[in-house]
C-alpha cells in the first residue's frame, strides 16, 4: 500500500508484539510483578496485564519472537537490561529498532531505511 509506510506498520503491528514479548519475559523469567514491570518500562500495570492476557498482542507472535534465535536474543537482552536497571533509553531504543527491523524483514518482507548512527 502506498499510503501505509513501514513505520506505520511497525507502530501498529511489530512494536506492540516486541513490547509484549519483553513484558512476557520479564514476568515469566524474572518473576516481576505487573506493577514493577510497568514502572520499569514506563506504562501502567493495566497495560502490562493486557500484554500478558493477549489483549494487546497475539501470544503466537510473542512465542515466535522469543523462539527465534535472532529476535529472542535481542528481546532477552532488553529484558535483562530492564530487570537490572542497567540500560539507557538510547540503548533500549537501539535494541527495539534492531528487533523491529529484523521482524519487518521476516514478517513483512520489507526493509526499513538505514539505521542512524549514534
């Protein structure tokens, strides 16, 4: 579609799935409460609950992300940095960008614009 650029697809389909995967991993691997996860990622406990209850992103997409060697590694790294409070916003943004680009190639068969240098 000409009037649906890559970023719009990413914002509506890919990024929510990545966030859901990070939330799922934080909850199941690090055993953090919805409140703690929400505080760490800058959202509400209700939003975290929606991610975990499959209301914001499909669980099969979350599993696909986590089981893929490339995207699973990136999501787990993001979750680790979030759980340990060791990431800067720039690092997390960069990891989200790389994960999104990877998924856009796999799911949408599209390539995004070049990654900006930091």
